[in-house]
């Protein structure tokens, strides 16, 4: 079974993804009426977002301004979200540095 969690609503756009969906990693973005939609593929290298590729093969595409806003939102939000997930699931394993006193 697939679920479609809504990730954000931003300037009249709805950002969501399907769980257990196919690669590449991507996010769906629709207008609030859900009449227009684009899918943004997240092209990554070593977990670093290097490109956002748009496709609009499902419904009529978003308007030009909406596409620009969606890409800007994804590029700003994605790195912060990734860092929070890393902190949550991969807590730092570094031990606190100890200092030597007077060469001891």
C-alpha cells in the first residue's frame, strides 16, 4: 500500500510524495486545486542535491512562477531537512577530546 503524505503547503503549492515510490527520489507539487502538477526529480551525488529536474507528464504543468517558487523552496528546504534526518538517525559518535595536562 502507498501513502501520500503532504510535506508542505507553501505559497499556494502542495508538496507531497508517495511512500515506497520509484527512483529517482522526487517530490510532487500541485496547485491547491490539484489541477496542475509537476514532479521534481532530486538528482543527488553522495547525498548532496546537485540538480532539480522538472517533469510534467501527469497533468497540465504548474505556471512558470509556481515552478520557480517550487524549485526555490526545494533547494532551500532539502539540505536542512537532510541534515536534521542525519542528526536524528545518525547521532554523532565522536567522543569529547581530552586534553593532557603538562605532558602527562
